[in-house]
């Protein structure tokens, strides 16, 4: 049995028999950890700097080119400019089909389609839409050549004051394109982000169903 009063061999722990932690070995190990930490910190700083230089700082006004209704449209605006404002106030000629009503994304009057999905243009920055396909109600049809949904809204009297109608038309297009077989409850859900202050909902839903039926009978909608 080892004598408890006997000193442990140099470099050995007296209790575990393993290597002893001397002041010299501690400082040596701490220095290695610090060096490794410094290397990792430097790497993180380098990555952070690289990421910072990759982000374009936008100040003042910037030039933005957007694909709107199949055409490249270039405009100048502040980075904070919404897509709705860009469409209505920054383009020449302007696209005023999307309406500015609530301006907080609760009424749906400003609905557009971005890369196939309905979106509130009042909550979307114009600069966010670079490289994306934007479709407004003007891109769906015109008074001379209406889309199937626009024709259905006219036939079913799906409007009163008409201010919310462009948003409903765009949202209906997006809903039918996404699911041509949607039942009435699904269509109601898809259009629930749009508000009609006149209360013309039954006619709106009739129009959506009529456009859906027309697509089944006559093939793809316009």
C-alpha cells in the first residue's frame, strides 16, 4: 500500500494517479485555448465582415427594375417605398388597379400576385420584388379583353362601389390557379383576406364559382 505521507511522483496526481495539473501545464493549456479562441474569433469576424460587404447599403433613392405584368419596369424610389406606392405613384404610366385603403394589410384591396402567390402590396417593399414576377389586376385583363374572373364578376354583379373589386379579382385568380378543384368553403377561406365594406360577399362567391365552372367547361381561364 502506498504511504499517504509520501509525495506523489512529479507530474502525477496524488489522488487519481493521473497527470498532475501544474502551474506550467495550466498556463500552457490556457494559452492553447486562448489561441484557438482567438483563431475562431478572427474567423467569425472575417465572415461577419464578408457578410457586411455583401449587403448593399441603400440610402436616398435607388433604381429598381421590376417585372410587372410581363414587362420590365424601371423606377427610382426610396428603399422604404412599398410596392403599392411604386405601382401607383412611381411608374409612368401608373398602375392604379391596386387600391390604397387600410395600408396595414387588413383589407386586401391592394392584392397583387408575386411569383404565383397573392400578396398585400401595401406590406411589401418594392426593392424586395426585384427578380420576381409581379402581376396586378391590369395584367389579368382589360375592359376590352377581360379575364374569365373579371367576366364572372360582371355577370354575377360581384361588386357595388367597386373599390375592393380589383383585390377580389386578383385573389380569386390566385385561388383558382392554385386549386382549380376548390370547393366553396375553400374559396371562402382563400378570399377571407379581402374585405367588402358593401357586403357583396354572396355575389363575389358566385362569381368565383362561375369562373371555376367556366374553366371546367371551356378549358384554361384567360
